[in-house]
C-alpha cells in the first residue's frame, strides 16, 4: 500500500539526531522528500535527505528556512533544549526562559513563518513529553513547556483548520539526549526506568518516529496528543 506521504515534502526541525533524525528516516522510507533543519546542520543532501541550517530562536533565520524550501506539506518540530532537573529556588530563571524560547516559542516562530508555505491540507506535529502530565519535583521547566505545548497543539488545531495539528508525547527514549551521562550511569538509569514500565524497557527513537508518521498520514487526526511512553503515564 502506498503511503500518503509519497511525493510529499516534510520539514523536520531539530532533526540532527535522536527522534528528529528517526522521523526523517521514517518519512523517507514512506517516499517523502525530507528537509532536516537544525542549528548544527549545513546545506547538504545525504541519503535522500536535504539539510538546511536554522536557529529557532531567531525569526529571520526561521523565515529564511521556509523561503529557501518553498511550498511543503508537513512540519515536524522536535527541537528542544537539554534541561537539568532543579528545584525552583535553585534555578536561574533567565536560563529557564532560554529553554522555553527554544521549545515553546521556537515552535510558534516556526509555525508562524511556515503558514504562507504550508499546504492548506498539510499538518503540523509538535513534541511534548510525559512530564507535561506526570509531575516530578525539580521538573517545573519541562512540565511547563510540555503542558503549554499540548494546550497549544489543541488550540491551533482549531485556529489553523483545515490544516491539522497534533502533539507527540514521548516517554524515556534511548537517544543522544542522554549522552551527557557516563555509559554505566545511562545503562543503569534506562534499566531502572524501563523495569518500572509495563513494557519492561525504555523506548527507541524509531518507535516514537512511527507516531509522527501516523500524525502526518492520518487525515482524520487533529488536536490529538499521542502518548508513546511504554505506559509511563499509567
């Protein structure tokens, strides 16, 4: 069966590694033309994926990305900062504001600048995370960003219709986001977290990528939050 992504153009922002890179690979496998955009990427074409640089904290940079690509069909936003858990009393709020600027305001900049180029029947897929609804001490930054992103996705699904807007909410996924941990620490953490989940392990990037493909392909899905967390919210 031919995928509805075949021949479509997909822009993935924040796709230099991890989930974004997995989404790009999955979309290419469905026959899409993929543009991978990120701060650490230069203009190039590799394995059918075109790369373009973008700084999501700079509106002019975001605008240049969409002007360079032109008309397209689906926007996927996976860009997000590395956030260390800290209680509010110990948090530098300017640093916290920078975190919001990348993931929340960055997604709004991307959507605003994308609209003149995004197909009327296209889609937007945002990224939250289970900490938006699974509350934990020291995680107010992630909770605030992710909860706001999920509310934003639902509101924009109404405002931007007939374009569709959905949010994918991953749990703990084995990606380079945890590269800052020593190998032994990372393995131990994944084993502990995964052992407490109904599925018995943490997730893989390609499993989360399947959620973004679903959101792009399913023309009857909008305003949804898709949890891919191994049962972490149960």
